[in-house]
């Protein structure tokens, strides 16, 4: 598999900083915010977003993690193994939830996450932040905060690491 | 191990859960690890996930049980599976229908998995041969009760982190206990040392070769145990002439207030339930902070969710077909890591 570096670590840092400003602007501050990272790729991005929000606004919003494996719609079609923790820090009723994932692709993970969150309470609103939106949506779902829009082919692979974002091409 | 422990044939972790016999340490640990996920769901405000929506779990209990059946049904519902219940008392079994016919009828309701309890050892294995359904053994005679052993292991692991090096006494009617058999296999597979404590009449006839040591007195061991597992003493053992009286049994082997006081401060008390207060366990011992009997009940649901999901929902059969496990949306279907 060949790789092309799409974003460097510095590019990602700048994108997170911009998204943090957008989150604060859109929600008039951070007082009601809860940030939830999707297991497993969304969690490190959510951690960095929370750190950056605190740097900018002085308030550290609660951070949670969510594993949506058991809410997926492809159970029985593909092997599904829940392996990461769901830990939500606070009652979600009337809070503003910012869901964070590394890559937005078909949107099916986000659909599963919306279902899962509704079992924990009734947030005032749910917003979506992703490091990369690679297109190819199969559901009517769109992100509110995007690090980078990256047009891709379906057979390409997007990898988000701490060191940067790579686009790989499958070799047949 | 002797033939009594080894037959019927090994089950392992395939389409069925028939017994602990044949399961490796990693098979057991796979289910215990998966149980953590389901325990968390039980603590949610709405303790339910759609994982097994559209699947049907049938329970066929040819022997009375309230808690095991309720535990399986609760587990199935928390996974959004439908449940169909068959119980011997109210069924055509009393009209002379054979076990095989009954199983076929239950299967024809569209069930995907059948939970079976029967007074005859080996029933679950036979049923598994007859049908295409996944079968879970919920107790077959004096043979095995694998989900009980799994929930006991989970409870011990939850308290101690690991069973490795633990010294666990199983006390009471080992002879008639499927719980004891499954637990001896599971505890030792996970690295614990098992001690049986019982009068000679309540031990199985062929115990040579079991990975256990046997004692006929509880008192000298008390200070040296990490956990005491009390088995339920049944009234009919007196009529069979195996023990003189329940009172004498309680006197020699019951976990009295005095005995529990002599146990180590970090020792644990377990019982599969339902308890006979004043016989194998005193009210004081059951209420002692070291008693994890209620944790066992709670963990029973989580472990059974893990078993049902592992057999019906995890798609392990698809792994053999080389289909990529679902991780995140970043990867196209079927792509290599």
C-alpha cells in the first residue's frame, strides 16, 4: 500500500484550533458542552479538542468516550467486536454534545452513535466534529466542524495518527 | 481427569456453549473480557442495546428454575432479542411429547438460539446434535452449568483482578452439583487452586485425577482461603441417607457467623443461589461485606449477554470467511488493515 501525507502534525494542530474557535463561537461559550470521542479513532482527537478549548476559553468541558459497536446496523453482516470502553462523564439531559470522530465516511458510525447517546439522556443538541470528511455518505448526516474536506475514492484508506493524516491506496 | 469430567465430548467456543470442559483459558478469558462491555450497558439509564434485534432466544427448562431463566431472559431483552419460553410444567411434555419433538417445535417458532435445562446429563449435547440452532446449556443433571461458572469467574476476577494463585474452597454437595463440576474446570483453567470440602458421602465416586485436593473439615482451612464457594444443600439428601440431618451438616460445614469471622479480611464468600439460610450459609455470612452473592446475580446477566452476543451477534463465523471486522468508517468494506 502506498501512502501520501495529506496533513502534517502542525496542520492537524491548526485545524483543531480552528474547530475549537468554531465550537466556542457557535455555542456562545462552553458552559453546557460535553465532548464525546468515538472509540477508537475519535478519542485522541476529542482529547486534543478538549485541551485546546480549555487553552482558549479557560473552561475544560467534560470528556467522554463511546463505543458504538452494539448499535451498528451491520451486526450479523460483518464481524462486530466491542472492545473499547464507553464512559460518559455526566448526565446528558439539556447539555450540548459535541461528537468527535477521526474520519467521516458512510455516516453509519454516526447514526449508531446518535442512537446510543439517546439511551443516556436527551441532549439539547448534538453536533459533529471530524478531523477528515472523506465523502461517500450513505445517510443524511453532515458534520458541523471539519478539520479537512478530503475527496477520496471508495477504495482508498484514510489514516489519522498523532503524526499526521495519510491517504493510502489499496494495491490489487 | 477422569471420564466423568471429560464426557460428553469437548465443546470449546463454537456455535454452542455446552460446557466448560474443552474450553481453553483464552476461550474463557475472551468471554470474561467481552462481559466488561455488557456490564457497562447494565449501568446505563436505559440498559438496552439493539445488537440482537430481530433474533429470538428460546428457553426450554425441563427442570424448575426461576433465577437462571430470568437471568437469560433479561440478558436477551437487554440485547433487544425476542424471547420464547417453554416450561415443562405447563407444556405438552405432560401429555407425553418427546424431548426431540418439543425441541423441534420450539425451533420452528423461528428461534436462533435455545437455552436448555434438563435433569438428565448430556441433554444439551444431544439437542445440539438434533438442531441447527445455537444451544446454551443452562444445566444438565449433575454434569455442567457453564454460564454459572463463567459468572463466578467474572465475579472473582472483578474483585481480585485475576484468579491466578487464588485458593478457592468448594464446600458441600459436590456429588450432585453441576455447578461444582463446571467451576472446578473453570477455576483451575484460570490458574486458581481448588479445594473440595465435604463429607465423604457427598463426594463423587470417582474423584481420582480431578485437579483438586479433598478435605472433610472446613475449620482448619478457613484462615487459608481466598474464597469460599458454598453449594446448595438439598433436603432430599437426607432421605437418600447421605447426611444424618441438615442441622448436623450445618454444624460441620455451614458458613456460620463464627466461621465467617475467622476468614481472612480479603476473602470472598460465593453461593450460586438460592441459599438455604441456616444450612450451608448463615444469615450473618450472607450479609457479610465479604459476601459477593448479589454481585453474582448482577454479573449473571452481563455474562449471559456476552455469551448470547458471542454466539449470535459477533459474527465470528464470518471471521472464517475472511471478512474484515468493523472498526470505524475510515476503511472501505473488506479492506486490509
